[in-house]
C-alpha cells in the first residue's frame, strides 16, 4: 500500500495519512482541537447570496418574533412588504 502524505490543515506540517494516525488529517490532537474550536466559533463560513425566497422566510420569522399579526413593527413603525 502506498503511503500518502498530506499537510496538516492547521499548521501545514507534513502528515502520513495512515490508519495508525488517529488524528489524521491533523498532525496532533492540538491541531485537531484548534480546528474544532474554529468550527464551534463559526469561523468557517460559505458565502451565500440570499434568494428572494430566503428573504421572505426571514421576514416572516421576524413578523412572528415581533408578535404582530398584521406585519407592523410596533416598536419602529415599519410594515413588511
């Protein structure tokens, strides 16, 4: 079986990608935990342009949260359209 070497996603150190490396593709538990922390802090994001349907859904949720049945924002006087 051919040995595959990859770079650790966190520190870029070369790592043997083999079953014996319990932290693969990371070089160590430390690098694995750094990456997990970045996910937990939502540091990794995929940029998305919202569609009209997404915006409509968000507006509906805001209406529900405000407790307003007619779509008026009581605190600032806006009407969602």
